[in-house]
C-alpha cells in the first residue's frame, strides 16, 4: 500500500473541518466573496448544506489565519453594498496542498477498507 | 432609517475585522431579495436574522481571537519568575532590536488595539513593564497618525511589515553608501521576514506583461514585488550602479547572469527600449532562494514554468524606469514619511479617502 504524503507540520486540529473544506472547494477555481460562497455551497448541495453568516465569517477567518486561503478587498458593487467593500477569498498554494492530501487520504482509507482482513 | 439603524448597531455589535465585508454582504442579500420582489416584511425579517448571525459570528471571533489568547497569555505570564522578567525588560530596552518575539508582540498589541484604547490594551496584555515597550510606543504613534488622517481600521499587517522594512532601512542608512558592497547588502536583506499575507497585497498578474508593484522607496532603497505569468520574461539588461537582491516568493525563476564578455556587444542598461534575449546557460531558483546582482552585471529573468512566479526585489540605488510599473491608485503602498522627528513607513494619505463610506 502506498504511503500518504506527509501533511507538513499540520497537527490534526489544523486540518479543515467538513464545512471549511466545502468553503475551500467553493473558492478553489476562482475567488468568491462571502455571500457568493454561501450561494455556491447551497446550490452545489441542492440546498442541504446551508452556511449561515454566523458560521461563515469565523470559518473564513480561521482558514485565513492558518494560511489556507487569502483575502483581497475589492470595491465592487459599492452602490448596492452601501459603500462596503467586497472581500474576495482564494485558496493559497498551502490550501491546495491540504485539499489534495485530504483527497489522497480518503482514497487510501477506502482502499484500506477493501483490503483482505489478514492484512489489517 | 432601518439602514442607518443597522449600520449604527454594527459599529457597536459587530467585530471590526469582519464589519465591512459582512455588512456589504448583508446589503447585497437584501438587494437580491428586493429584485426578487420579496414582500417587505419578509425582507425585513431576513435582514434582521442575517444581522443577528453576523453578531453571533462577532461573538465567536471575539472569544477566539481576543479573549482566549488574553486568558492564555496572562496565565503564562503569571508563571514567569519576577527576576527573569526584569532581566528581559532591561535587555530589550537597551537594544530596541526588532526580534521575532517583538514582531509577535506588536501583532498581538495591534489586534487588541482594534477593540480597546492604549491604556486598557496595555493593561489587558499585562504590560507593566513590557520588554517590548519601545515597539509598542512606535505602534501607538503609527496608529494615532493613521487615525488622525481618517483611517477607520488598524491594519496590523501593514504596521508589522512597516516595522520590518523600517528596521532594514535604518540598518542600511547607518552605513555610508560607498561602503555597501554585494556581500554587505546580502547580509541586510537575506533575512527580512516580510509576511506572506503582506506580500500577497502586491501580487497582481497581467496577461500583457510582467507587473511591478512598489512597496516602499527611499533615497537609498526601493522594495518592490514583480508578478510573472508563465512565459513572461525580462530581457537582458544591467542596473548601472545599483545593487539588486531578488528573492523568490513563490514559483520557479529561470535566471541568467551575464558578464559583459559573455555576450556579443554590450549588455544594455535597463529602460523603456526593448533589449535582446540572452540564450546562454541558466540557473533555476525556487521559493525562498535569494539571487544577488552586482553593479554593472547583466541579468535576465524568465518564468519558464507552468505556474505563476512572484519575486521580491530589494534595489540599493535608483529603481528601474520603464512601463512595467503598475498603477498604485488601487493598492496599498508604504510611504517613508517624516513624523515627529524621525521617519516611519506609513500607509499613504489616499487610504483615508479609500476607506470613507
């Protein structure tokens, strides 16, 4: 069985939660702002995963503090937003690596489950 | 009336770092409901509900980022031996050296200052006395200047990195310019701990050509970041009497060093005119590598990888004059400014216009 790639210096609490992972996946291809992330996650899960603002902003801050995502302010749509900036989030290289490692870990665990009992 | 009520309530109830974006998102959501012709009462209830959620987020973040670290730090400090604390204080007050501990303390202090005034912040952080009082005072001075000029938020990242750059500038300017050679310059710039979060502000890719973004500039030193998309390259040139240090922030840099005898004809001086491409043997540098270019030596940079490349440049001497500079009207830039008898790197005046509602 192939070995998992080491996850740098990350300790288990530093790994993203399911919600954080969903947020990261929603901004993997292109940067999005808070409300847009909520809509994308909701649409992608057919409405089963609804992220409230109360959960979204702390999760974004945690991910940013851990270096998994980065934020950039933009003066888009200021009239509708009553003068408040949009904050666009994008996944960093470190974040991409963590997502790839999580994917690889899932794959390994599934393979492990299918292995004959005498091997385990 | 309702809008004003929410905006005013947010000033008190919403945690400052998320206030701007969360209120913007709230009004954007409200606008979406309006365009879908949602009944006014439902819109009102939904907006209020979202606002309550933002307040909830604020409480969570306040605990996570302010209260819990405060409790932990006061717990740790109480275990410090009194003599050890006095000793630490004396040493640091003598040196005023910007150590990594001082940087961490400045960061913690700025975060606390977002919520409290200087006296309460120092009390909460148990600064009686603090070994880092010199830097805390510098912090207060910058914050005060920014607030006088209309800045509404405390930009921790800008302050921390301005101290790092100020520290570098003071070291360089303490030595007569003619005594700074490549080796001395390397010693100054090789361990400048500018943070990734700060440098990311200066990263901007342009499909047309590589883009250069100025971070700060004084009579002696210019610091700038260059963003290179795959395939983009500078052609062969030299920097005249200037010294250059290039640090790879991310990506892969292909680099050629060319002494005048290595290529046919002269190596041209950098500038607006398109120079020639050099095709001799190259070296490849990756994240964290530092490359030094001596006076009069030609060089050429290229991004021959499939990933974006970001390089940080320290130029001892006149910065390049060409059409690769990005406009700075939409990005942060630190300005070396005289304040109360000394120079500080400050966010520019236009920021106060930028942050006005």
